[in-house]
């Protein structure tokens, strides 16, 4: 198997680590890793001593150049920023390489799904949103929904504690690809009170604007400046995400699927506690999916989630983006995923195989619960 990894950042390092692990990733012949930042690329290459790993600097905004680079690789893992997703998909079509990414923040994902016919005609697969969330969350929703005959609502929850609406890709696909009559899909995740307050202040001050302003005789874009400030202060304690994640995922209106329609909500709104103490105590970790519907006509709630673990490497080792996207790329390359076209993970990842592979990577296990209220 020959796999290309575009993006040598934090998730790129984790994905490469998983691909180089011969116990969980057998059959890897070569891994190409590329990044537009030469120093970042050299840093990653310097961390590993494995002759299967090769590096290449590239401007991946150029479709033809990228296609030429990817021509020898069975599958491409895109871990760049989501605004390049369509460009890289078009390069994969030219190169004859399968494609997967970590998500498109709803709006981009919907545009990517429009390339379904192109990938099908090319005999290729594009797996969209195959990281931790979206990705593992989608497969957990499938696990929970499979226990029901009919589905009314799917609620994705990320974290433990107070959770709010943020822009995510799960709401764009789950109702359609899980089906069973589903009319509502929501996504919320836990953010600290300090972070929520800071995000609100940035919005109130106009610092999320993408319109050019003049400051001290210089033209600047507040959106770009805030990203650069966050990225330049890696040790700050309020934000534990990249600057672009802060500005796009947490500052743009969230889109939820409510009663068969997509509706926008103010980012950071819809505050809700994520706790299930009456059913699970503190067992339930992240991610998790709650699905409501019916079994044999009786009202039912189905829940699926990872078991919680105190190990600080919990997210990195098996609940995050890197291991999942590595697994999906391998499944496409070895033919385990063989549906042609463009799909989200809930449509093409076998839930049983997903659980098997995550356990190989150290996941403590999964919690699946079905509660049926029988009529008497």
C-alpha cells in the first residue's frame, strides 16, 4: 500500500505514526508526507527513522502539480485546512488516487458531495470527514441507529460538561445516509466558560470580520490578524485549538438539521450539560451519539460512545483524527472499502471493523445501550 499524507501538522504526525506502526498498519510500502512549510516538513521527517517514509515540499493549491505528485499513491489523506478540500479532490481525480479528509465544516462538505459522479466514473472513493469528529462520531451514530427500526433524531455530543452549538459536518450527512425517517440531527461540544466568553468578546469587538480595515495607515483584515496572534502564542491557556479552528468552527453560525430543514444557530448558543449519570455514571467518554426512534413501534433511545479514560493521551491515541483517518485510508487502499463515489463515514465504514481496529490501537472499549419503552 502506498499512501500520501498532505499536511505535516499535529494530526499529520499522528496519522503518520499510525501508518508506520506495523502491528496496526500492516502492508504499508511507502508513505509520502508533504507540506508547504519546509521547516514543518523537515521536523516531521526528522522524528521518524523509517525508510518507507518520504517527504516532498509542494504547493497543493496547484491542481496539476498536486496530481502529478499523487499519481503513484493509492490513497491520499488530506490533513490541510478544509478550504483546500475541493482542490485536492480534483487533483486526486486526475491522479487516480482515492481520497479522504478530516471534514469540511458543513458548507464545504456539501460542495464535496457534489463530486460523487466524478469519483464513481473514475472508479475511485472519496471518504469525507473521517477524523475524530466528524468521523468516529458518524460511525457511532450508525452503531446506535442500527439498533432501531425507525429513527427520529440523532444528537452528536462531544465532551463532558456544558456543550453548545458549533459548526460541524455531521449535521450535513447523517440524516440522509442513516435514513430510517430521520428528521433531526444536532451537534454540540463542550467549551469552557472562559473560552465561550472570550469568543463572544472577539465577535462583539468585530475581530472576526473578514473585511479590510485601516489601522495606523496599514490595511489589515481582523480575521487574519486574530489567527496569527493565536498561532504565535502557542502557550496561551484559553484556546486549545488552532487559530483557524477558532475563527471558522466556533465563530461561524452553526447549521443544524431540525424537522427536515437546515437551520442556523448563533455559535456558542444552546447551552446544555452532557451527563448521563443516571445510566452510565462516569463511564461514557468522547465521542458519543444519542439516537431516538422506535423498535417494533415502541419509543426507544439508543446510545453509543467510547468508554472514558483518564489517560491524557486518550484523544491522540484512539479518539482523535489521526488513527481514524489512517484506518479509513488503509481500508480504501486494501479494498475493504470498495463503494465508488463520494461518501461520509457512516455510509462506508463497517462498525464492527471500526471497533476492532480502535481496540487494537488501545481504545478501552465502547458502551452501547438501548432503552425501549414498551406499551402496556
